[in-house]
């Protein structure tokens, strides 16, 4: 279990999946005011059950670019 926190609201040089993740975090923060979402919640919302590994890799790439931060629970 880990939480993903949006640090920067940018998708420059990001792929389609990374843009979906950043968009979800942006909308989640604007609508509900929650600064973080769990990785499982992101996977379930984006219907990526068969592509969990790709989602984890995309989140790691976003963390490497300092767009999101992964916090352990």
C-alpha cells in the first residue's frame, strides 16, 4: 500500500497513461480536496486491472521526474 501525491500539475513529455494518472490526481484534488490517492484506487478508477505493472512503471517514471511523490502507508 502506498499513496501517490501530486506535486506538479504538468504532463510535458509524458505518455498517455502518465497523463491519465496526473489528470486523475488533479481532478481528485480539485473535486474532493484529497491531496493523495492510493495506487489501488488509481488502478481501479482507470480500469487498468490487466495492466497493473504498466501503471506502477508509469507512476515510478512520474516520481523520477518529480511530478508525483510515492508515500508508504
